[in-house]
C-alpha cells in the first residue's frame, strides 16, 4: 500500500501544481490584466516551487522521516489548493501567485521522496520497474493536470480546476495516516537499540511516524543536515548528471514553453493573430538514481530542478524571442535545440562508465557490474 500511496501522491501533487497551466488565460478579466503572458507568472511561480521544494523536503526527510514530510506536504498542498481556489477578486492576483508558489513547493516533494522508498522496497533487479512506475505517475500528473484544467475552465468557473485535486489530496492524507509506512531501516549492527524503540501499537506508530514522538529516525546533526541540503547540487555538477540534466533541461523546458506560449497564441482573438481557441513528455531519471543510489532522493531532487529550470524563465524571454524571429521560427529553433540536447545520450552510451567514475568521491554509488546468481547467498562481481 505504501508504494501505491507514494505513486498516487506523485501524480496528484504534480497535477495540482501544474493545474493552472491552461487555465490562466481566462483569469485576465478577473485580475484586470491586459497582457495574458503576465498571468503565466502564476504558472512560473508553481513551477519554481516544484523545482525548489524537493531540495528542502529531502533535507527534512533525512532528519524526520520521508513519510513525515510526505504527509505534511500533502496537507500543505491541500491548504494552498483551497487558497488558490478562493482568490477570485480583482485585487487578489499577488496572493494567488503566492498560493501557487507554495502549492508548487509542497507539490514537488512526493516524487523526489518516492525514489528512496522504491530503493527500500525493491530488489536490485526490480528497481527499474519501480522507478518507472513512480516516474510515470509524476509524468501522468504533468499531462493530466493541464489537460483537465483546459477542459474545466472551458465549461465551468476557473476555480473549479483546483477542487478536483483538493478532493484527491484529502483522500491521500487519510490513506497516508492509516496505511503509509516509513520504509527507513538502518541495517548497521549498532542501530539495534534504535529499532527496539519503534512502537508496535497502531496509534503509537502513527504518532511516531507523523509527529516524530518518539523518533523512529536516528538523530541527525545540523552539520549533516546542511550537507544533505547541498548534496543535490554536488550531484548536479557531476558529468553524468550534467549530460542527463542538460537533456531534461531543454526537452522538458521547451515542452513547458509550448504549453505556456501556445495557450496565449491559440486563445488570442483572430484580430490579434491568434486562433480564438477555447480552453477546452523518462529514462534519464532512472539512470541518474542508479548512478547515485545511496542518495536517491537527492538525485531525484536535482533532476527535478534541471527538468524545470528552463521553463521557469520562458515567460520572461519568450515574447521578445517571438517578436524577433516570429512564432514559427521560435518553435522551429526550440525543436533544433531539443535535437542537439539528445546528443548527450550518445555520449553517455559511448563513455558512460568512464564518466560515472568522474563523480565526486563519496557521492557516486551504483550496482554496475554486480550479477545476481540464482541460489547464491551473495552478490558476485563480474
């Protein structure tokens, strides 16, 4: 049940964070904004939260437990979802953008925290499938959130686009309280006393998991917490991460670019050059986690930052880009940049084993070269 809750949380939280991607155009009348691109700043704020939130979530997860952070992130996401849905007055645009920022901050945590959970739950030969399901859940939210947003705001008031995810978030909170387990398990021999302190009674276990009373995670020093906070950035500048991250930076960034800019272009009136439409895109993630499998959540967090960094800046430079080269060449150039970014995969296929050895000492860890021998009690290096 823990795996299913994690995946459902990754889906809903991402869908909620990006839920306004195709719905912001109709808010121009409410907030009295003449330029709809300005309204896309609410989408940028949510994307920024999704990119930055996991860095903090991983740090708190190492200190208090991943399930603790997961549950309270869902509570925060629900609160910000209600907050967003109630910002319906002309003078509430800034509070609405702030709500979307914090909604993204809480919404990006489930997928990043789920990476370590998958490594805890599955054997080595099963991890690829587990990480794929988790990543597909995240990507499902990326697709479903904006799509439902477009259909909903085309047939109902725009705040309705937030309420469907609010309901699912409330269900996940209830499911998490009753069924979610923290998969942390310290296998070191000196951790026996800590494991003996884990409670057995239901309410005591729930209190320990979600209120840290008593702690089920060994105490972590402030220095170690600071190291955990900066670890994703150290992983982020390792050669293998730069190559995979560069691809996701361009590929996912331009996908977000199309979503944001096409919304404005297609929904602008014909008189303004639009089409007057109504409101009615991962193997790199798995690869990097396997390159740093002792720090799976940190690797997932920095890959999320790579994935979203370009899309954060798109609304700020896209209008000038379109004005300079035209809409067609703008999309054409983005396509050429995407093709160029895929050359990094060729480099990884060719020299990936060498590049992995260039990672910072103490950070890289992988199971490359290990072979599972049926019937054997140990793992043999080949």
